[in-house]
C-alpha cells in the first residue's frame, strides 16, 4: 500500500504526469491499489479475530464495487 501511495506521489506531485487520462496507466494504478489494499487485508487477518477478518473482507468488497460504480457513473 505504501508503494501505491509513493507511485501516486511521484506521478501527481513530483513528475506531474497526467496519468489519469491514459487508460493503461489507470488500470495499472488501480491494480496496484487493490493489491496493496488486499495485502493490508491479509496482514489484518493474521493479527485479528475472525469477526474482524470477515468485516474487513466485506468492506474490501464494498470498496471494490463502489470504485467501479463511481468510475461508471462519472466516466472519469
């Protein structure tokens, strides 16, 4: 997840590349973001009780659905 944030920092603020206009760059970033979030989910699952793991998985799935719904609605 930290790597995804560093990539966004470099692309947006240091290099100032308009990467959100290039579809393959957006797909790459979204894949990196979900991989980082899934990794954090795995760490949380190792550290917590089963109830929190299930809650985290449900919230991850909701986040994934809302990410694609917002993309479809806004077209951005």
